């Protein structure tokens, strides 16, 4: 008899002609103990080739069902699927565990699948949840496993060091009533929002930005450059437009800051959509501060003078990306990695396209940024799943062993090839990121030293960095190359992460630590309307349909329509933890 509880359940439901039900129960209990509870971490060892080992295989094949977050994945090799690919086969080869997807979806469709699974109680053995509310709901309904002891026993030292690098913020976010109820994704600091400017256009027009070379420029410099691009149309599009911004305008995730106003806000010390500690110690919503009002005044002036795209508020994200591809705009606000997936479209359309990265400084020459909120993505394990330790083992495999094995091309060749060719990480069993708080700059250091020949590839920590070194060397050998991957990796790593490293080394950042992240009880009913109120009010002010003083009306309405209640709930929750 195999030692998986899924098989036992099948035996129970189907029955056996040769055994009575009582005899069957005796057999199961004798073999496995009380069938009403899953084995503890210690008991699970009886099924493992090497009991308790973080990478131990199971003696007999086990099965695990999953809820999978999928994304468009054009580089997935022909014949491979989310359920059957190099990464899932690696799990099978390493642990003797067969993955079957109970459901696959993306975006809102995935959220609906999770909601249906929670409502019905029919959870897959493992799945990702995307909010602390969902995690709490699963705990309140006793639907998921407590992973505290299992994490302590099975997580590798490297995995524990990764989580510990966040000074407790990551694991604490997944902890309820003192128990670790999920494996959290991590959110490393990736600030600031950058200003990406077409360097080939600057060269063509004889414009020199950042004369002192410190990587930081002023709003005035951005405005003057945008006006030059509008007047002289260096992209020869015949229809140049100002700087495009998304109508959502702001974000609390620097990684998701493409085409937002977060960089403009930083020059005024404003942090829209962040929960902050006010000077009086009270909770303040960043979108309602005087600093944000000043930011909106700047944006309104820019819109009036044509510095902002005249169709602001109506363009989709894809519409904005097309403006860069078509040579209609040459200034983009976004994260360090936007060349990899956004600005690369400009290179595909114009082989001469090159971008330089800058950040915006305030009147004192400082760059104001916020620490990342803890991630609200968690891997959870269904209550009663027979091998909850497998979740931690999979975490070890992909975020420690595969990430750090210098001989991955030999020990895990198929998975290493996926990494080399850039197959999207969503094909991993867990579509989350688990990186140390310093990993971005650690990887940058490896890449730079590898390019210079100061270290060999065998000394580079990750397979991804090894691949990036090769791509960047290709670009440096021919900056006019048609290799768009080489172009994008140079721009994102050397220009983008290089700027973050420079500003960090020079102590240029002024950090704000958010006071709260997540949701409260009343936010479930009011937050969608409050967000809509904020977005519509800001668009009206920027486009001039309402004067700047309308901001005060927005703040009053925001408070009356639920904002004050939310703030009170946040203050109560913070007080309860002290």
C-alpha cells in the first residue's frame, strides 16, 4: 500500500470487496496511525528516504494537487505545460512527488478560483493566496495547516537567512496568533521610481542631463527635456506627445511603478496610497497630505503646458507602451526592470534606441523613498494534506538549491536551461519570489565583477546572474546589436540596478517606513469606492476640470465616506499588537 493519504481516501470511498469497512480501518490505523490528523513533521519521516532531510525524496511516489497562477509564457518550450514542465519534473525527480493542477488561472480569474475553493472548502493541497484577508479567512475556518514546526525542521539555513534578512517583517506577516500559517513571498526594496530618457535623442539634440553625474535630476530638468522632445520631435513620429501616465497614477509597490507619478510625488516628500505615521503619531493616509496636494499642483501645471500626454486619463497601459515603441515619447517613469518588458518595444522598433536612467531629487538633493510593504502573497497547505513538509521542500529546491547551485547546468540541466532561456518563473510550482532583502544589490555586484573578470562564473551566486553576465558582455561587444535580450539586460541591470547601487553607496536615499499594510474590516466594503473617489478627484485636478483647492473637498469626502473609520481600525489593530 502506498503511503499517501490520497490513496487511502480513495480506498475509503470506493471500498474493497475483499475487506470489510472495519477491517479496512484497522489496516489503515495500524499502518499509519489516527487517520483524522495528518502526520507530524517527525511522523512524516517514516515516508522519506532520509527522514527529516530538507531535500529527501519519498520512498513511494506521492501526489500533490495545486492551484496555479499562470501568465502568458511565450518562451515555454513546445509540449510543456504548467502541469508538466522542467520545473515540475524537477520536483518529481527530486522528491518523487507528482504535481497535478486542480485549477489554473491568472489575475481576477485566479482570485475567483481561490474564493470558490475557500467557500466550498474544496482546497487543492497547496495554492497561493494573494491577501492577508484570505489567509485569515482560511485560518478562521480551520482550512490550512500550521507550518510552524515544519518550517523550523525542514527549511534550509539559506531559506531561513532569506526570511531573517527582513528583520522579521516577512514571517510575521504570515503569522497569526503566533503560528506560521503560510510561506510568504518577499518584497525587497527596489526603490526608486526612475526617469528613463532616450539617450540617443539627448545626443541628437545636444541636451546634457545630470551635469554633475550623480544620477539625480530635478523636475525642472525633466520638464525642459520633455518640452524639447515635443518641439523638435527627435523620434520623427510626426505626432510627439508629452510624458504618459496611467490613470491609476500611484502605487505602493516600486516594482509595479511603471508610468505612475510616484517619482514626481517623491520630490515633495509625498507618498500617495501609503499608510504613514503623522507628526502627532496618528495614522495618516498618504494620498490626503499637503505634500500630495503640492504634487498634484505640479502635475496640473505640466498638463496645462503640454508636458503630460494630452490624453492622460484615457490611455490603457498598452497604449502608453505603444507611444514609446512608435517614437512618440522618450521619457518614461518606471522601475529598474522596465527595459526588460516595456521599453524593449522601443528597441524592437528602432535599433538605435538607448535609454539612460535617472531619479528625481528634492530641493535638498535627496531622494525620498519608502520601504516595501511586506508581500501579501502566501503559499498555504490544505488542512489534512498528508505531506505538508513538501511545501517547505519545494521552497528549498527552487529558492535555495536551484538559485545557488553553481553546477545547476550539470545537476539540474533542464531547469537550468529554462533559466538561461528566460522561461517565465510562473512555471515554477510556486509563482512567488523569495529573495533576501539585499539580493538585488548582491546580484548586481556579482554581475559587475563577472563582467570585469574579477570573479569567474563558478563564483557567481545565481544562474540568472551568470546568464545576465553573458548577455551584457554581448551588448558591450556591440552596442548596436540586434540582440534585444542583451540590450534589455544591460539597460535594466547596469543602468537601472546600477543607479540604485550608486545612490545606496552615496547615502542619497531618505527612507520612510510604512506604518501599516493590508486591509481592515470596513475596507472590504468601502475601499473600492474610496479608491475610485481618489482616482477621479486626482484626474479632475490634473486635467484642470477642477481647481487645486478641490483637493480639500476630496479629503473631506474621503474621510466622511469611510476613511476616518479605516484609520481608526488601523490604529486599533496597531495598538492591539503593542
